[in-house]
């Protein structure tokens, strides 16, 4: 007996099988598209992770001191504003690029100095041009006075001081001594400009001849010659002239013997 012939599918079964096959095909195509999209995203992500990892290694190296702390103009990309700014900073020595190891510099003038302040040198008082011929002030007979003791007029001024009082050079000059019957023992001081100072009626000399300095003791007061008692007769005689009043001469040199 012959086997039963296989039952042939109906039209409805064929349509259902065709729809199922189409669904499977569409599902397979969607899965393939998803895998392709994931592959396209995954590859750049891996590359990005690689760059990030390299940057992390670079940062670690920088912190470990294996990379110079100061930025270089070559670190900036070509033809960028960053490279130009870096070049300007390096050329100008920008303080912002200083290394952390740079020592802090002290502010100018902040540190005290041990150098002592120079003190002004005291100026010596100017030396007077002339000094008094005797220590005691006060005058007796004045220049030009008339009297029985002089043939004409009094030719000088008199200092009424005790016998033996010191007589001093009124200024620098040269001393010579002589005797005169009217003036007695005399010391004559010739000054650098040729003016002469006459000291008369002396008791004795301390310096008879030679150069003297202002204030040197040159003689001693007496009453020799035409004199009625101890006193110093003092005259001033300019070069080539007779005696002049000594009082204005003293006053013009800052002294008042009165």
C-alpha cells in the first residue's frame, strides 16, 4: 500500500509563513544595523580613552618634575594666539611664568641697614681778623686829644691797665723792637698788608724780632718814655701814612675796645 501523500499547506498557512519569514529578516537587519552603529561609536571612544590616558601620564610626569615647569613657546600649536602669547611671555620674562623653586625676593628698602648715618662735620668758628692788644677793655685818652704831654695831638689810644700786663699781637705779622725817648720801649708789628701797629711805653719784651701769630704775647705793659703811669699806648699806621684813629680800625674788624 503506497504511503500517504504529504498534505499540501493551505494558502492561509503560506501567507502566515511568508509574514513570519519577513519578520525574521527585518529583525536580523535591525540587529546588524545596531551592531554596525555600536562599532562606529566604539572605535573613536577607544581612541579618546587612549589620548586621555596619555594626557594623564603627562600630568603625572609634570607633577613628578620630569617636565620643565615653565611653558615654552614651542608648546603652543602653530599659527595660534596661544603660541604668540607664550612667545611674548618668555621674551618679556613674565613673572607669571616663574618657577616654583624661585626664591622670594625681599622688597627694596624693607631690610634695615647697619650703616651708620653720616653726621655732619661741625664747622669751626671763623677766626676773628684781629684780637685785642690787652685782655682788659676800656680806654683812657682817645685819638686826637690835646694836652701838655704831647707836642701836637694824641696820636693813638691808651689802655689804662696795670704794669706787667701781657701785650698781644693783634694779628699775624713780623715784630721788631726799638727805643724812643717819647714812646719809651716800643714793639712794632708789621702786618701782611704793610699796616703797622705800634705798642709804646713798655716795660719789657717777650719777642724782640721775627714772625708772630695773632694772640701771641709779645711784650709787657710799663711806663717808659714820656708817660705819667702804666698804660699801653697803641697806634695804627697804614702803609705810607701817619697815625690814624685806631678805634674805627678795631670797629671795622668786629671789636669794640671801649
